[in-house]
């Protein structure tokens, strides 16, 4: 590979809806553009069974289909995608940024779009780390089928917890949703479906204290916040959905962030570092959806084009 092959107008980190949309717009603007994705195309949405709130798909669309569709569209206009490639370090250079990758490739770009999304927050209770992969999971679509006819616990009360609990009822005989309040955070339409699902039992106003089990999960010890009573829910798996944390470590020395690591950038996606744009879930924003991520991606690409032209 010649040195010139590693010099780009725009480099995009992250192959979710935000990054792939940025790639589509950058490619159509005839910028030399590369996108790095360390795992599956589609990012977090690829682990969602069905997406019902992305317009244009009246019957919904499988989360795993979104990434490949976006990718094919962006590639049609010339986006270069390097999958299973991870940026490790980003350094500011006079005329742009130097990105060092896991395989030691050094890529230079005039502007950088960080669309690295967010990852699951761990609960931080005893047993969680030790039993990860042995009944503790953060991905129902990946692991749900291992629990056919068994009882499971889902922890959390947001969209992720409730939607994934419903997905898990396809396999499990029963799913407990353990929530620390007596009201869900999830959208009303999601709540309605869950309340109507006979396999779901809500464990309101409880917090999990410990995931119990020798070699694999045997139960979740919970505490009732109203009377401090403790009990053991005998489940074979615990799926944890207590929120997300930004995947922004790679640019932490370059841009301003909030306490959770979300990058501060307004609707124009401009960060505190000129030439570096933040798109999608990694940006501080009020709503994290495919619809808002793609808006960011389009904006970031056009802002990058303007930045380079100037
Ligand atoms: P979230 O909306 O932040 O919800 C996290 C849930 O975990 C909340 O119910 C919270 O309780 C609970 N929680 C947090 N820390 C806890 C702790 N230490 N112990 C026990 N419970 C704890 O996270 P999310 O559901 O993963 O969603 C993340 C973002 O993606 C949201 O913006 C969401 O709307 C979006 N999303 C959208 C869809 C969709 O549109 N279909 C699907 C999935 C995700 P409290 O409610 O008491 O704070």
C-alpha cells in the first residue's frame, strides 16, 4: 500500500447509522473518505431484533439489516470501509489528524468524524463480572436462544430493558423485569406491549444486589426498596440494560466532554477541536435513535467538507 493510500480528506470512526450516513454524504461530496468499524456494521442497532421506529419500513426492519443496507448505499458512491479495523490513538497534526490503528496502520486525515456510539454500562454488583458469558449478558439477540424454557431476569426499565425482555420471551418460560422504580422509563407503546405479555413479571421498586452462581448464573438476589426485604429470584440468566456510556476514549484528550464521556457538540456536530466532528450516540444530545444519528451523520459530513474547503 502506498503512503498516499492512507491519506484522506475525511476519516470516520464507527460503522453505525451515524458513521455510515456521514460516509454516504462524504462520498457523494467526492471527498476521499474511509470508515473504520471494529465489529459489525450497524453498531449497536445490529444487536436489536426489530426496529419499529425508523421511518420507511412500515412493518419494521431487523436491526441486523440496517448496517449492511447503509453500507451498500454508501459504497455505491465510493466510500471505503475497513471493517474489523480499530483506531487506537488520534493525534492532532498541523493540517489534520493522525490515526493509529490496532494493526499499526497510520492514517492521516484532514478532518475526523467520530461516530463511535456508546456501550452498555455494567451494574457493578458482585457476580456480574465473574459470570459474564456464563449467564450474565448485555445482548439478548446474541444469547437469548441459550435460555429456552428457562427463567430469566432483565435489569432496567428503559427501552432497551423492556424491548429485550419481550424478545427474550420467545425463548424463556418467564422473564422478570427488575426495576428500581414503580414506573418504567421506556416509551409508552413499548410499555403497553410488555404489560400485555403474559411471560413478563415486573419486580417493581427492587434493586439487584448480587448475581449468584458457582460456574453459571443460578439466581439474582434483589432488595425491595420499600421495605428492605431481600429475596432470591431463581433465574438461569441475567440481562443487564441499565443505560449506556459513550465510547469516546480515543478522543478524550482532544475534545470537551460531559461527565459521562458524551462529546459536547451542538446540532452542527462541531466539537471544541476544529476539524473534529461528533455524530450519533457519542454526541451529547437529548434523544438517541437511528433517526437522530443519521441526521448527525449527514451534518457532520457537510461540516467536514466546509472545514476542508476553508
Ligand atoms: P436508559 O433509557 O438510560 O434506561 C436505563 C434504565 O436503567 C432506567 O430505567 C434506569 O432506571 C435503570 N438504571 C440505571 N442505573 C441503574 C442501576 N444502577 N440499578 C438499577 N437500574 C438502573 O437506557 P437504555 O434503555 O439502554 O436506552 C439508551 C438510549 O437508547 C435511550 O435514549 C433510549 O431511548 C434509546 N433506545 C431506544 C430504543 C427505541 O427507540 N426503540 C430502543 C433501545 C434504546 P431509572 O428509570 O430509575 O433511571
